[in-house]
C-alpha cells in the first residue's frame, strides 16, 4: 500500500522494473547484514561450522542406516545421496535467499513490519533480506558435495535429457521451496504465533524428499504430487534420471513438469503474500 | 559483593519459592497457545516422516539393535515427544538468560536473594512439565492411532519413564547452563550454542538410536551426558532397558545431572567474579 503511494507521481512501473527494484533492495539489505554479521568473526565462523555440521547430520544418519542394510525402500546409498543432495540443495538455496521471511510473525508483533512498509522498497524483498546470513551457505554447500559424490557413484546411463534435467530440477526445486517459505510465512498474517507450522512444509518436506517415495504410504506420496507439490522438487525428475519405476504410475509428462509446478508455486505464494498484506492491520504505532 | 549476598541466599529460597517459580514458568508457556499448537503439529509431521523411514529400515533388517519393529517406531514417536521437553535444540531458560545478559539485567539476577542456578532450574522444570503435557502427549496419541506402537501397560514402567524424563531435563539444564555461561567470556554465545545443538542432536539418540552407532563411536556416545536426554528415557519406555539396565540407566542420568550441576556452580562462581571486575 505505502510503497504504491510513494511511487504515485511516476508512471506505474512495469512488472520487470518492479522485480529489478525488489532484487536491488534485497541485494542492498543482504549486503548490509553480511557486513554487520562479520563484526563478530569468531561467532560467525563457529556458526558456519555448526551449520555445516548440523546439515551434515541428516546424511550421517542415512550413512549409519546403510551400515545395517544395502537398500532402503529398494534404493541404494548413492541413489539416496542423489535425493538427499537435490532436496537439501533446493531447501538450502531457498533458505539462503528468502529464509528470513520466517520471522514475519515477530515483525508483526513488534511493529517492525510497519517500518518496512513505509520504506520506498518492496516489503517482501525487505522481509526476505532482513537478518540475511551467509552462514546459511552451509546447507547448499554440503548438499552439493553429497550430490557430487552421488553423481559420480550412481549407476545411470547418462543421456542428454537426463543431464539437462539435473540443473533444471535444482533451479525449480529452489523456487518451489522459496515459494513454500514465503507462502508458509504469510500464514502468520492471520496466525501470528504459528511460525513453526511452516517448518512442517519446508524442513519436513525436505526430509521427506531425502528418502525414496517407496518408503512412504501411497497417500502421502500422492499428497506431494497433487497437494503441496513437493514431488516436483526431486522425486518425479529423479525417477527419470535414475531410471526408477513410478510407484504411483503417473504419466511420464509429470517427470518433466517441475518448471510448470515452480511457476504455479511462485504465483500462488505471490497471491498469498498480497492477500496477507491486505489483511494486515498494522501495529498501530 | 558475592560474600554480602551469601547470608541472604541461605535465608530465602526455600522449596516453596522454587515450586512457585516452576509453576509460574508452566503458566507462562501455557499462554503461547497458537505456538504450542503449531509446534505440536510440526512434531507430529516429523513423527510420521521418521516413523516411515524407520519402518523401511526395520523392514530390511528386522530386530535391528535389539528393537522389534513396534519398539523402533515407538522410539521415534517418544523422541519427538521429548524433543522440546528436554530442549535438545536448546532454548527455554537459555533464551531468557541470554537476553538478560545482553541487556545487563543479569547483574540484578545475580544479586537476588534466591540461588541463581536453582531459580533457572526451577523455571526450566516448569517449562518442561508444560511441554511434556502439551507437545508430548498429542503427537504420541497421533502416532498410536496411525502406527502399531509398543507402549507399556505397567504403571511402574511409566513411573520409571517419568523419573527418567525429570533427570533428562536436569541433565539438559546442566549442559545448557554451561553453554549460556560462556556468554560471560565470549559476549556472544550464539556460536557455542549452535555447536551444542549439533552435538546434542547427534549424541542424544534423537536422530538414530545410539545403539545403532558403530564400534567406538557407539561406546563413546553411550558414555556422554547427551545419552541421558533421549536414549535412556525412550529405552525405558519401550522396555529395551528393564531390571538392572533400568537402574543403571537412571543412575547414569543422576550422576551426569549431579556432575553438570556442580560444574555449573563452579563456572558460575568464576563468571560472577568476572562480572564484578567488569562492573567495578
């Protein structure tokens, strides 16, 4: 609302200009927070190391599980490494860029969201960049390492479309998770304290995707295709890349449909954010 | 300064004070209703996800680690029920003390006529009691509806389990108290705290029972204080620990609780001296 009033004298900018403005605002704020976090260098280094270690723990558990078995749900360790690497990379990248949106409820409660609304920069870009921290690089870096190991170990007949599908799924998966972060956080406009709820979608979703679909009940897998479209992050394209049968028996087109799912997710998150901002009453300060 | 406070400390702070402090903490956490509901849902969602992965593992290797399939799935649900209760992620009084260190209010706390460590232990026990009720029972019920759980019928086992949870919270308090005190020297204990969470998640048996850890890593994990947080209470509830093993488990928890409490006292005495030096 406020940002539009400020822009009134000029022409209403095109969506492209607005997106560039948002990215620019995000970049400036993220840079500012990076400089500020660097003033406690010891703490930053420890936090980055801890972040790397925490995110490695999930995979350490998978490795420990494979000391007791050769396959899990019929899938081998390198195949799980592929699922783990892609899922954690997408989650980690989304968390790096927009993860700060988590704290929306706190900003609403303390009234700091009002400050952001009157600044001449898109509020969503500000909320996503506030308290930006490079230590969140830990997860995507560690995930990329596991993915790299998996790609060299897994038995795949590499064809052009399989090779191409890997970067496509990483990009689309990150967009889907970013939409879940923003969409989930937006619920805090209506249900302020319930910030933890969205962790079920984001961190919970990523944990589900680290294991093969054959591990879970069919209803849960169907829910990740037709409900919250997590399956498009890595499960569906992975079936094609790793040459695995689809436990749901869906048409092959689904395995290529991640870009469609990502665009729909981004649109849905954007609409939710606008609806939330419209419903927001302000802190009255 | 410290000497002046000691006589007052002895006078005040009877058991009634600590009971009131614990009850106050219980009520305080009970007011965050939406947050509790959201957290309960999250614990339940993770319970489902991890239960399926454990089912897959035990399907491939029945009887792994001496747990039957129902015990393994129960283990997961109990660990979710205990996660926030024993604060494996940290938090509780730790957030309050850190905030009071930041604002300087900690100086007031240190000169209250109530024992500093005992005061915060009481608040943490009150908090844990609320979380056990709110975030412990509902996910476990959801798990019992959806999966074949191995919950004990005997009230004696439940009593031993509750005692073990009480000790687990005390051990967890002891660990978090030491972490928070590093703030007196480092000014920002966030980094240490982040490392403590990693260690706690891994060595508590939260992610995987430490009985499944290989060789030396397994023996090391079983001897460290974090085993007291999740592994021992869960093992008691699924009757993986019975008889002598149950008694040694409780003794292990008690020993670590006492050792960490003593270490906390010592560290606090050193830290207080540091505060006085800074203030003067």
